[in-house]
C-alpha cells in the first residue's frame, strides 16, 4: 500500500472488515476518476477469490459471458460455465467460493451499475446471493464499486427490498486535500511550490486522475494548455461524460449545477427551485447526490433555520470548465499561457480561492487553534454585505473570515480596513449577536501593512496540513 496517498479512514474500514468475524458487504462510491478501483487494487494486491468488472453498454448476455470467463479464470478450470441468468451466475459463484481455501473470501465487483441492464434482474439475483448464502457465512468480504452514484444509492445503500440495511460498510471516496495533492505530486517528481499547487487545485481539485495527466517537465500554464486548450486536449470534453456517468437523469443535475454556477456565493433551496423548476423529492435527491459526490456543499445561514441553508458549487473541474471551456471561441491553443496574470484570471483566482478555503475548513480551524473547541460553521449575507465563512465557537467568539489570494503578502489599505470594520458592524447589527467578533484573514503569504485590524491570520501553508 506504499503507493496510496491519504485514504487513511478508508484503509482503517477495510482493515476492520478483513478482521471481522462476519461477512461484510462494502459499497465504495465516489465521483468519476477519484481512484475507487485503484484503492481496492492497491489494498488487496489482486488477492481476490473472485473479481469482475462490468462492461459499459453491454447486453445481459455479453455481461454473463464475461462473468463466466471470470469464473473460469478464478477457478482454474478449463470449463467455461453456461450462464442463462444472473441467478445462475451467482449460484455458480457460490459453488466456486465454497471451494476457496482463503480465510476471508474477497469478492470484488467493479462498475456494478453497468451490469444492471434493463430486465436483467441483476439486483434481485444479488439480493438472493447475499441473503440466501453469503450473509449466513462469516468469511465473505463483498465489495461493490461504481461511479453511478444514483444507482449505488437507490439499489444498494437505500434499497427498500431484499438488501435493505444489508450494507455493512459504506465508503465515499473524496478528492485529495491540498496536502494530499502535494504528496501525490511530489511522489511523481514535481517540485512545484505551494502557490502553484493551489493554482492547480483551483482547476482540477484533488481528483487523482486529472493530476496524473500533469507533466513535471513543464510549468502549470503549459500543462493547462495541453490538457484543456490544445487539439485533442484530454480534459476538454470530460465534462460531457462526467455527469452522465454518475447520475441517472443527468439533465436535472446539470440544471442545478448551472444554477449554482450563476450564483458564485451560493443560493438557497427555494432559489434553486425557481431557477430550475425542480422541486420536492426529486430536487432533494439531486442535491443529496451532488453533495455526496462533493460537487456541491451546503452551509447554514448564520442565525437562520436549516431550511435557509445555502448551496454552493465547489467542484473545481466543473467551475473551470463552465468558466473557460464551454463557451470558448478563441481557438487559442495557448489560451492559459496568454491569459495568465490578466485581470480576468486574477479575479477568477480570487473567487476560486474562497472555494479552496471552504474545502479546507478543518485545516483553518486547526491553524486558528480551535479544532478542539465545538464550532458551528456558516455563511451570512444581507442586502449590504456578505461573509462566506463564519465560525461560531463554544468559547463565545466568532471568527469572521475573509479570504484573499495574492502573489505576495496582502497589504490592507486604509479604504479596505474601513470596509472590514463596516462589515463587522453590519454583521453585529443585523445578527444582534453579543459574542466577540474576531476579524480573520486567510491569505497566501500573510498580511503585511495594515495588519492591526486583523486579529487572526491563516496562510496557505496551514491549508496543506
């Protein structure tokens, strides 16, 4: 497992399942390209009693034929079983596993949503396999993965039929944090400084596959041009496959994503309903699945009920694509190299840095020395001012946070200092809070001149912890 970066919690859960005295049914979900298969392969090193990968756009007959060949491979037989249905396939799998001498019989089925073709009865056969055989034993570790989050949720994790409450371990793989991204790039021979890594994160987030496409012998601008703007750029058309691979009825998900993109600081559920015409349980499902995959986040509105929470688009690839790729008519194969350091890019970086910070709230609390204190994280806005990050603490203080991205130390001018003071006064008056307010700045390299109006500081080094 030396090649694994991060994933400590997931590894602990897999360790627990392998040491368990009962059969375990594990689901591993996460957005496309996040490294689900890589995690399983690295952890188990290919030591499976049986493994099968669902085929994209294959018929039931073709899926069953591939399953039969996999059974032949793992049984070591020269005989290829004839499988007429998934019930027959799982029964044959039972017979194969009963012959296995392994103490824990690991079964890994990858891309499970692709297997469930119309009228295949795959899920019914899986229910029969688990309830009628595997769950009655103590030595089976069954792992199901899939990028189609809505399928995994509806058919496995929230199954209302034979698999209801049968999943014993639910794992959701998230993109890398900044610190994990740095470790990954260093493991690939990169010597980029943290400023460049933050810029990289603004474009690709911590998605391992995207990061794997970077070349260490070129700078970030050249890499971005090659991956997004050159002829046959690898990531230019990724967007068209991303949501369709993850979600059933992807158009509804894209309606929400586009509505949130149009409101950079986030909007409420009611505002999403007005922008998309989606409502009720359908909207609830869309929001839940998008948040589960890390595409959006929800934050409470300070001093308001939970129904007033604000949803915000936080998937960096999506944000970058919609901003610079979707409507790009320039045909400039070196667009990023030519545009870097222009006001347009600087403004975008300033806004996106706020999203980077909101993705690393735990690191911010640690840097402020309040990670051991009970806190409530929220956002706040009214007609005159807006604060993207408010941290209310059990010690009766509130960190009112402002995020600023710059190439050097951030200097506070007298005008900006006045704006900060007015914002604090507006917040106190509007919320009527009696708690102490701590003016907090999160910057790249710290605050230079004018730091007297800043009671607490966090730099990007803290975000890498």
